C-alpha cells in the first residue's frame, strides 16, 4: 500500500460532481496537501498554461476528473467540442505529468468507451472490439485516447499512469440542466417540477426499455482512493488490461428507474414515453469482478443514493434557480 498522505495531490476538475467527491474522500481520509484550481484560473486546454502550472505546483499525484460531459442530447449536439476539449485536457495533463515526474496519475473515463453492441456485462477486454454508439462517439473516442495515453506512457516511459472506467454516476453537484444532463438527474428534476406544478404526466425520452447501471459518486471517489493507494500500472498492464471498471454490477430499466424516482419524490401522475426520441445503447452493465477481487466494492444502494441526491438538489440546486 502506497502512502501518499504527505504528497501533493492535484485533483483536476475539483468543482465538478466527480472531482468534488474525490476532494471530500481525500479530506475524509486525512489527506491535507491538496491542490485545486478553477477552470477560470487555468484553462486545461492550453498546453503552455498547464505546463507552467505543473512547473510551479510540482504535484506528486494527479487525478484527472476534468472533462466536458453531458447526456445524449449534449453529446450529439456539441460533437466537435466534446472531442476537442476532452482530447486537449487529457493530453496536456498526462504529458505534463510525464515531464514533471508525477508519481501516480489516475485518468477517469466513461463506460461509453465500449462498443454499442458489446457482450454484457462489459469486460475490460472489450475495449476497441466493435463500433461505438453514434450519439456519444466523439466523447468516447477522446476517452479511449486518454486510456491509450496512460498505457503507452507506461510502456515507453514506465509512468505509473492508470485509468478507471466508471459506470453512470449521480450524486451531489450533479448537472440538473434538462438540455445537457444525464438521465437520472434529469428525471429527478422532471418529477420534482411535475409535482410542484401539479402536472398530470411526465414524458420521458425513448421507450423506457434500455438497461442502465448507476453508481453513487461518493462510492466512485472511494474507488479512486483505493486505486491510488493499492493499484499500480504494472498490475493492470501485466494482466493485459488498460483500465479498471468501476460500478455496482447491477442494472435497472429506465422505466423502473423513473418509477423509483417518482416514488421517492412523491409524484402521483402518469409516466409517458416519447418513442420518437433515441434510446441510446440498449444495455450498459459493467463487469466489476476485477476491482471487486482486488478488494473494492460499492456501498450505496440505488434508492439510498437517489434520496441523498434529491436532498442535495432541494438544498442546493433549487435554492439557486
């Protein structure tokens, strides 16, 4: 087990849902030497700015939680931004980490890196085994490039750079904007507003049949700390894999998810489906046996996590709108 408690840890993207959860987990575990800088102060897409930052700060550990993210609509609408911004962010951070001899780097990807019709559950080995889902292909290609950067900086330079592939995440600091959000926070907002406005029905995109896996973001943060302390690059690449899947290993249909969220929020109207809208990938379930066998397992069940997220939404998001 590595002890990084006295090392400088830089969390890129610390204000986002994932980055803020990682910061909470680090602080809870007694890490004090943390570096965080906002996107307004440092544009991670600019190579010279990133390298200047590394020269001044000299981090020992880098956690790459910075990314341009969104749901189906955002991914499909802002295709050029999703590939450009994510490629630049990850390339600059990974290369600067190599130049400045960072001891450990953890890159965060997404389950959309896997082929649309890959066998279920998704094993790490299925990367690059088929065609990607069209709607989020630019984002997925950028994330695959990040995984391959980490792998090949290890192969060429022996950098201790590893990648984590989380399933669909939700929790405090999520994005509840209906134009750019993922399905779970979008449903929380839709049902909350329908209840508040006494709307007779809520309309959901697609058929409700796709199956999705969800992980509470604080559980992911614990997995990141686990990987930082206990998983080395050589452990993964010697197994012939480039990353570790992180998830619950359980999935739920969108229609059942909608019913669960409706029940938690206390909405009593009808749930309708707009089948002219896309479903996306039919199923995305992670095989999490590898990280489970190493000693990490999720803790937060879906109903408990949704309740915590709805509480955060009521206490933070609603008051700001």
